[in-house]
């Protein structure tokens, strides 16, 4: 889990690394490797690539909106609306105004040490009521401080897994509360970068050959298309990257990212249905309230960006 703190504001957490320009440098999580040589700190994030592929999705649908609606014959997804219009805004400005709220985890009461009277008499709730552990969605553990640290962590993990299984078997369980738009699978930033660059070359020059795209993007094992075998191998690599880019673009617009293979599509569809259900319910109103409250810290983040010499309007 990655931690971020705004000046004089409570911590927020992300499952994957947020743009590093706004990251708390005291977080212990390992930073991702740069997706390409010379990548800026704010580009080293799966959320940056979701922005890029959503941008492609919105550019494509703007061209073919009516055709797509008639062909699909399905309700338009809530995701692009929640994501916001990103074709005419820089990544960091969008992140400040909207993106950070879509991907951060909900704030819950964290781990704490119980006071003696709470152990004896029950836990005081914010409502002023008192609950016993048997009626409380927490587990209470006694951890000996003198015990080996790794052994304690392993034992805590065992109890948490056990409690999770019990919770998930309950008929009232509705799933863990996560970010409004949780990341679908563990991302590989270098692969996302190559797929995106392949798509950019295809968009900029429809007549460019697949073998040439492979060389320009850096997919080719040998930057030589004179040999027939090399040209064929390079073309195959570029074709695969473009197919991945098409999947990434389509599913980014449906709230599922990253999707890179057809084998992932059935699970991605279930994931998209869940996201659509969540965003059509009370969570959407809650998100709008969070976005409104976020305006109070937007200028602080803009100041931080300027202090780092960052361009709020940059996309690449």
C-alpha cells in the first residue's frame, strides 16, 4: 500500500504507486521502475497509463460515438463520466482535480492499540455506544511485544485470513470496500508503455508497417527489417502490442484496467458489471461529495507541482 500526505491533511492510501511528485517520501513501499528511459516521476504510475488509455478511448468514441452506441445497443457506461473528460487536460491537473479521488482507498479506522478499559469492558464507538468484540467488525488480538517480529506478523496474517473467510461466508457480505476504480490486475508499466507507443505510431501514420512500428517502439530484438525472418518476427511483436493496446483502450473506458489478453475478458466483464453497479448507486453521490471537498486541497497540490517545476498541462 502506498501512502500520500498533503500538507496539513490526513494520509491517503493507494494500492499501487501514485504519481511520485505527490508521494510521501516516508512510504516504505518500493517504487516501480521507470517505464521508459527519462520517464518523469509522475509518469511512473499505473494511474498515469489508465489516464492515457482513457484519453484514447474518449478520442475514439468522440469520432464514432453514434456508430458505437447503435452497434453496442447497451447503456453507456458511467465510468467515462466519473473519470471526467481527459482529452483537453494535462495529467497532473486532472490528477489534482479528480484522479486522486478515484483511486485512493476509502478511509477507515486503522490498526490501534486498545486501552485497558476497552479490553475489559468493550470498545467505545464514534457514536458513543459501546460494543463487545462479538458484535464488532474487528478482531482483537493480544500480541507479545517481545516475540519475534516476523512470527507475530505471520500470526496476525493467519487471524486476518480466518476472519475474512468468516466474513465472506456471511449472507450480508457485499464485498470489500475499495477505491471507486480499483486496478484490475497487477500492472507492468514497461509493457503498458510499449503498447501505448505502438498505438501512437499507428495513429500518427496509418501506412507505417508493423515491422517498422516494432523497431520504433523498441519491441524488436534486432533493429533490422532487411531480413525477411526478422521483418516477420518484428511484425508479429507489433501486432501483439497493438492488440493489447486495443484491449487496454476498450476496457479502460469500462472501468477495468489493465486488460491485456482475451483470456482476461470473462473476469473483466464481471469486474465491469460490479463497477457499473457500484457507480450507479450511493457510491456515486459519495464520490461527488469527495470531489467537492477535494477542492480545498487542490491549490496546495498545484503549489507543490510548481515548486517541483512540473507542467500541470503536460500529457507526455
